[in-house]
């Protein structure tokens, strides 16, 4: 089928083109290459929308377009494109956010007179390219390659202001911590290849499908002697290592708050659409594989729930506006993991979408505030910005309502859906999920609290510093993205109002469910119906009958309670810090549960001695053998060379003796005597 | 016809004279002569067995050996001249600079 799908690779390649243009010609272009980036991401967005249209009229595409390593009696390594409802939706999200971030950068970088703009826009272009290619990857290895590229781009952009001390260090930390997770991912990719001989995501020859057949005993695969279920759990958890690193889940979340050292539009891109989203998207992409293993699902759900709670409590005490947002990101991705682990595939992808909109909005809003505050990020120096910057205020409020999960903003529908899924599957025979649900539920309260603490401190009350009294104005290129995202954050939740659909019995409200529940043909393995089937058959997930009203009211009530508490404490003309009331918990929270210290301790007193021992082994044993061999040669050489006296008759004697000896030996062996 | 062992004995005798010359004498010219003796001991064998088997290949080879010996003498004399120029002597035990 010719048509729009032939242009699918162009969605990713356009930003790559803008990367090249910005890198090589950016100096000579107006705006330092920004225009190329805007045009390219705009083109990607257009193509993604057209692809989306083609998918909605029933088109699907899986195409291998380049075999970059031909296997001889082994697997081929390929690059390919997989366009299905999930990836076409994600393509729109990524290209839209990237487009708006490019626009916003005009206000945040160009108007602020930054230098090094070509490098900045080249980084943005490469980042967008990597993420788009990752989204449309049709096999795990290609996904891994672009997963790594995404990590590299985040390194380049977080360390954009490399002349200051903090950003390069934060960039290195982000790179190393995610690399630690990716190490497991790489082993997982190799394990998938070794087990199934393919890494395709979709189709009858795909690895999730082969795994399903292996468990049913219809198709034998090499599981290294384990039970198939056990082995698939191990492989799934290995891949999950990469997900935990990239999506900043506990215990590899520590890089993300430090990544705030990068320019704010980059933070928006990282948190909303690219880097952090990649992890969760990967789990959704190979959900057919995870659904086979109840253990892996339970671990995902627990990590998610725990991360959601822990990150939310840390967000409560932060002073910088971007730090609060960073912890909220960790927490929200925890919810997505919880949703995926609890069997709420639709709920998690839904939250991935709504979160992309409202988190991009919040970061860009924070960027607008930071411009206004002359790059001061401390919320205790702000206050009263509501009247000075109404566009930013109202859009930021829309994003905050969505983040806190207040009806009817986007976050409410998706987060509530995740919690509901966890609850019904927990009640329906998987009681472990109830623990994860409880953590997620408590986190709702903290989310409401820190979100509105941030809003009140930033925008309400009296200005607490000179810059807050006379803020710097922002232009259309800042306001336009905010307005677009502000509207989306308000209404995006309406595409999938499952509670309303359940109550009225009218399933037209569940557009996203319908979207993901497609008639598949070859790609049937990626449909929601198949996932439901797998979850029930293999993971033993059954949904209990439960009205959505009570759990919905519960989480809404908790969010409102958090917001109300924040309103009581901080919506006053001269707010004061109330953190002292937390007692000793305050220090623990300020220090982020000593996670950084713990990891440094781990590095210094476990890894370092270990590597010292390895170094000793290397220097002593391995090098010792090598050096020993050479010193034996040297010593024997220095002794044996003494026979070279320079006296010719000696040589002649030796020659003659040698010849004689040879003759004697030959004679003895030949039996002459 | 003279039996082959006589020829072999003659060749061995000539060869051993050459070897002894090299082992016992110190004059480089004597060295050269001894080498010639050893070469010609081989030639005796070649020529005799050529005639013994009625085949001219051996005699042809002895001609090659003579040519080779001539070339060797030319080089040998040259070396001895250089030796004399550098060490004022043709005693081979004096020239001991080429060692470890």
C-alpha cells in the first residue's frame, strides 16, 4: 500500500536534517538554526498527523527497510518501521512537544542572548530524531540503539552550559546512571536474540508471540534450561533495567533532579516527550511480553507505586520551582509504571499522553517564570506574579490542576484510571497489587499538596523580591506554546472518560480504548484484546466488579485535601516556611532520603575496593604472567649471547661440534652403529 | 676400476684436513685455503659418483662449485684486505670487535 506510510521514516529524518543544518550552517543562519528546527519538527508533526489519519482509517504498517548486518546462519539485524495505533499516537505527542519546545526556545534562548545556539538547536534536532526513530522502531535492537542516542542527546543538552561547574557534572551523572540501567537492557536484548532468534515487536514471528507459544508448549525456544516462564521473567526484568534508568524509577531516579541544570525547554522535552517517556513507552511497546509474566508485572507495579510515593514526598520541601517539577515527573512516571504493572495498558498510555501535555506545559510555564525572574528559580523569591503574567498564570494553573488530578482536567482521568485498574485487579485475585495501589493513593495527596504549594508560592501573595515586583516580560513565542498546551491539558482527558462510560453504558466516551483495540491482521498481537487475553490467561489478572465512583471520589478527595492544605498554608500574603513542623523528617526529605549519599557510599566503599581488587589482579596476575615471560626471555638472552665472542675459530669449533653431534644423533636414530 | 671406498676415503681425508686447518690455524689466508680444500673434497665425490653412475649431472655441479669457489675467494680476499687495513694483521683471533 503506497501512500503516507512510505513517508513514515521522514517523520524521524526531518529533525535529523535540521540537526545537520543547525550543526554545520547554524552560524550563518538567522536565529542560530532555530528556524530549520521549527520547520522540521512542524513537518514531522504534519506527517505524524497524516499517519495518524491513515491509521484511523485502518492502515497499519510494518516494514523492514534496511538490513545492516546480514546474518549467516544467524539473525539479521535490521532497521524497520512499525506504525500501529500506539506508535502513531506517540509520534504526534513527541513531534508536537518538540515543535512547541523549539518555538519556546526562541523566547528562552534567542531572546535571552545565549551563545552556542547552533549547538543547542543541533542537540534538540538530534534528540527529536532519536526519540521519533525509537518510537517507530520495529525491533528491540533498533529500539535499543535509539534509546542510547536519546541518552547521549540528554547528556549533550543537560551539559549545554558547560562552562559552569554544575551542568557538566549533572550531565555526566545522567549519562552514567542511565547507562547503568542500559547495561542490563543490553544483556536483555542479547538474551532475546539468543532465546527467540528475532527481536521483532509485532507479527507472527515476533518474540512476544513466540514466548506465548513457548509457554503453551507449541514452539520450543532456547531458555538455557530454565522453565519458560522463569526465563521470560528474567529477560523481562533485564530489559526493565533500562526502563528504570531512563524513566527515572527508584533506585535509579537520582539523575533526574540534577538534570534540571540544563536549559528549561530541554527539561520540558526530556520530561514530557523524549528521554523519560522512552522507558515507559518501551514497556508498553513490548507489553505482550510482560503480560506473560505475573512476577515481572508485580515488580513493575511495585516499583511504580513506590517511586510515585517517594518522589512525591521529596517534592514537598523543594525550594526551586524546577526541582518540584522534577520530582513530580518521577512520581508521575511511577504512576505509569504502576498502571502497566497492574494491567492497565490503556490507562498507562493514556497517562503517558496527558502527562506529556501537562508536564511540557508546566516546564514551559516554569521557563516563562524563570525568564521573568531573570533566571532566579527560588520560589521564595517569587510571589504575586499572577497579575504580572496572566497568560502564564492561567495556563500554569491548568497544568497544575491536571497534575494534581482535579476533575475535569487531563490528569484526573488518566491517573484515576490507573488507580482504578490497580484496585480492581488487586481485588480480583492479585492482592499484591493492593499494596502498590495504596502507595499510589497516598501519593495523590502529596501531589495535590506540592503542586499547589508551587502555584501559590510562585503566583500568589505579595512579591518577595525586587525582580518579582518588576518581572521581565515574555513574547508571543513563549505564550503561544503555553496556550496550546494549556488547552490540551484541560481537554485531553476527555478523550477517554472510562468512568463516565461505565456509568452511562455509552462506550463512545472511551475513544482511546477504541483506538488501541483494533482489528489487527498480522499485527493482532499488539491489540488491546490480545493484551487482555494474555493478562487473564498468563498473569491471572481478573477485574473485580466495582463501581468507579467510590475510588474516583477517594482519589479526588485526597488530591483536593492536599490542595486545600497548601491553600491554607501558603495562599497568604506573606507565606512562611512550614517545613520545621516536619521535625527530623525535614532533613531526610531535604536530602532526598540520602539516596545520593547512599549511592556515593556504594560507589566508594563497594565498587571502588572491588575495582581495586580487580586492578590488583590485573596488575599482579595477568600482567605478572606477561612480564614474567618476557623477563625469562630477557635473562636467558643476556646469558646465551655470551657465546658470541667475536673469535672466528670459536665459531668454527662450535659449528664442527654441532655438525658432529648432529651426525651422531642421526646415526643413533638411523641405526648406523 | 678403483673401488668407491678409496675415493670416499680420499674425499674424507681432504675434508678433514680442511676442517683441521680452520680449527687450528689463525691466519685468515690459511682459513681461505682450508675452505677451498673442503669444497674440493665435495667436488671429488661429485665427479667420482658422476662417473660411477655414468651420469654427467655431478660433473656439471662440480663446475658450479668451482665457479662458486672462485667467487668466494674474490670476496674472501677482499675481506682479508679490509681486515688487514683495520687491525694491521690477518690473525682472525685479533679481530673480536663484532660480538655482544
